[in-house]
C-alpha cells in the first residue's frame, strides 16, 4: 500500500476558488429547492419522538436507533431559530450536504489533482441520490461529511503524523458516531488498516499517535453514548432479535429488509425508476469505477482498501446481527465511488489519446478527453435530477388533503400500518387507527363511507394481510400517491356500501 499524496502541496489558484464557489452555489441551490416538501415516515418519527424533546431528553433518549442524536440536536437548534417546519427540520441535512461537496473537493484535490476534484465534487453536487439525502431530515449527510473528513485525516496522519491531526481525527470519529451509530463500521475499517500497517515494516513512521487517535475516538464514542447505553443495548437487541409478539403489527419490520438480495434488488429498482439514462449508464459507470480503482490502487491504495473493506464488512456485520440491510447504510461510500469513477474516466481518456491514431494526429490530449467525458457524466446526472422533485418522499400530506376534500361529513377515516404513525401523530391526529380488518369491519355503517389509508405495500402484505384481503373484496382504490421513497407510495381506499342520507330516512 502506498500512502503518498501527490497533490497535497498544490497551492490554491484563482481558478480553483472560482470552481469551488460555483460548485457550492449549484449544490446549495439544488438542495434548497423544494426543501419544504412533505415529510416522510422516518422524518416524522425524528421530529415527534426526539427533536421536540428538551435537549436533556434528546441526549438521554435512544428508544430506537432512529434518534441520530447529533442530528436531532442540530435540527432542534434550527427549529428554535426559525420555527418548526419541514425545511427547518431538514436544514442541517441540507447544510451538511453542501459541506460534503466541499469536503470531497478538498479530499479529491489532494488525491487526484484539481481537475478531477472539480468534476468529482460537481458530480456529487448534481447527484440525484445525494440531493435526496440532503433533503432528508436524518443524519446521513452528516455521516458522509465526517467520513470524508475522517478519511482525509487518517491518510494524512499515517503519512506525516502529528498530534493535531490525530486529535482532530478523534473528534471527527466522535461526531460521526454521535450522528449515526453505523459510523462505527466505517471507522472500524480505519482501525483494521492501522493494524495491518503495523505488520508492514516501514509503512508508518509513528505507531503511537495513530493508536492514541483511534483510542481517543473510541473513548469519545463511549462517553457520548454513556447516558443512553442501556437503551442502546436494548434497541440493538430489538433490531436483531425475532420480533416479539407484543409489538403491534404496524411497528414490526419486514423480514425481507434483512435479506441482502432484497437490498441488491432494491438498488436495481431504484436505478430503473430513474429512467433509461440511469439504467443504460450503470454498466458504463461500473466500468469506469473499476478502471479508476485499479489505477488508484497502484498509487494510493488506502482509499481503495477503505472502500473495498467497508462495504463487505458492514454487510457481514448486519447479517451477523440480523439487522435490516438498507442501501442507505452504505451512502457514505458514495463520494469515494465518485472519485474513482471520475479518475477512471481520465485514465481511460489518457489511454484513448495514446491508442487512437486520429487523436494523436490532431494532438488531442487525454486531459481534454477526460474533461469532456466527465462533463458528459455530469450532464447525464442532471437528466436524473427532475425525478427528485416530481413527488415528495412519501405523500402523506397529499393523501390527507385529498381525503379531507373528498369525504362526506359523516364519513370515517382510518389509517393502517406505518401510515398510522404519520397521521395519528402529525398530519391528522383526529383520524382513527386500526391494527386489523376486524377493527375496520366493526366501523362499517350503511350511512357512511369508510376511508382507509396505508403505505408500504410490502410491509402491509407481511403484517396486515387480512386488511389487504378485506380491502380487495369490499373497498375500491380511489387514489394512489407516488413518492421518491422506494415502496413508499400512499394508497387511499373507500368502502362501496355507503347509502347517502340513510341516517335521515
């Protein structure tokens, strides 16, 4: 493994500042647009269960791993400053999203040079998925930001060890884990690499400072989580154990969420949903990723090793613990993937410039071809962006407004499954909640319609099959509200047997 950073001492030029400023302006604009769209399930849980607590409650409550504690504190500060709304709840995620772009630019510039750093950061700035997570009131963009910064400090520390670097690294580890517990998987890889480096004579000149940095980071994680450690252990056990029968069906996870094949298929469905550009472009992206990985692995293998170890180790850990395996758990790998893809484009461009006689004759350089190829990747990514704004993540608000407008005064509205929390605790507290078809059937009255709303058909089919069967036989589906969250569509049903004005006859 080589740990030299060939571009680390390059001074900033005026053109670098112009590029960086332009990229950050683009990143900010794309993430601020429609930041106020309707909240989805996890965001509502974050708000009503954690952010609304006093600060002392936030740092001492971990009833579920949905509390990304540092994010909850940041969101609470934003709400106190600007008032409670969807955009203020998401403001920290948006700002960290822009911060990710800046951090990646700085990191990539030291790793692969200014030109490739510009395009890697620009690709992240216009990335559909990164914009999506930057408008998601959760800790994922914060986790990504700390992962980029921590990796840069880790590489720098192994190259030219200093107390300042490793203390900074420890603080980053603490912030990352306090933002999202799964940061532990990412920084565990750093510790594993350090142990491997100890076995390779001459690879690192200072063995003590990295060890202190890693140990201090781990100690900070334990100290920050000390107030919630008993709850953390219980939450982890709840996630990994078989679902207790006492848990209501609406709160039970889906068994398929723990299947890595489902995760892979979900990624494929997500890509396919973005259209032909994403579907056809995926093999090309994978090819450039492999080219970039091979090239960078020969010179600066640390980044490649971190990426190649983090994904399988995280997957193995989730399988061993029987946790849900969601694609979002790997989102902090996205910036590093973009660096390798852009690097692969430029490496392939250099090969074309040397191998194609016409290009040699016209004196077309590999750098120029690389710029055109990377620009084409950015343009293709831009075609995917409109899909992010077409619908909310989950359109609970649209479903509520539709039913309020369409229902008669005597009609009853009931929510089932995951939708129950969103309506009963946030969007429509007056609506009734049902856990079974029997409860819905008992509400039936010939003088009125019954409206039933649910989301996540996969969750419903496993936890409420009786409700789905009853709806299919005695109700009509009157509205379908799509969302950008995979499987997060909201469906509205209405009973068939109402008799208008029956109560007055």
